[in-house]
């Protein structure tokens, strides 16, 4: 959850700022996002976790640093669309400051995409954390992790296959559940989907 919170703060802040202010601000922020997206995610995360001490907080921070870029892209695209609406023009004409327009008029319209994307991002975060734990860079024992359980159980997969199967099934079921929740939220928040 910490990782999703960090990704939401970084990605939301960058996307909101770049989409609203445009010009050189948009260019700088979106090129920084492009540079971060150019790094291989797992390799970058492994390097960060290797340099820092593997713990729950560090793992969440690393996941947030790695996954803020897609959130930036989503928010940026939404803000580009919303900022051209008539109610934003009306707010500008009445003398509202940029911060007031951002927080009172644009941000409330971003709640639905943020909720949907965050719910889908939780599934990705679970897979990512399981991968880090599998290679020994996630949480350390005695804290339990499904990736760590699979890693420790693979030595006994012929004599006790349940040590690998059950944690793998739990990862699959949890990721599927969050994906279905994200799809359901998307359908609930999108009026065009409701009409279908």
C-alpha cells in the first residue's frame, strides 16, 4: 500500500502539474517521466533494494518510485482533456487562481480514474513484491511473503508440491480479484460502459 501511495503522490502531482501548466513545465516533467520509463523496472528496483536495506518501508518506497510513471501518463492525459472544458474557462474568467482551478475544478474529476488505476496498480504491486521476495530482496524472515514461500518451497516441490502451489495460487487469486475490482470500478465510473 505504501508503494501505491508513493506512486499516486508522485504520478498524480507530476501529471496534474504537467497537464495543467503545459509549456516548458510539461516538457520537463514528461521528459523526466520518459527517462524513468526507459529503465528496465525490475533491474532498477533490484538495484535500489540492493543498495538500500531490504525492509517493508524500503520495499514500498522502491515500488512507488518504480511505478509512478504510468500514473503520471494517465493523469496527464485526463488533465489535458479536462482543462479544455467550459467550466475551467469559466473559472479562469471569474479570476480563480491556477491552484484553485486545479484543486476545486480539475482534481474532483480525476477521482474516478485515480481510484480505478490505483486498484489495478495494487495487483501489479503484489506481483512485483512477490518477485522481489522470491529473489531474496523483499521482506526478511520472520515476516511472511508469498514470493519468499515459493522460493523456500521450490527445493521440496517433488516431495511436497503444496509448498509452492498454494502461495502461487494465493498470488494468482489476489491479483485476479484486484483486477476484477478495477474493471468493475471502471465500468461503474464510466457512463458509456453503464449504457452498454
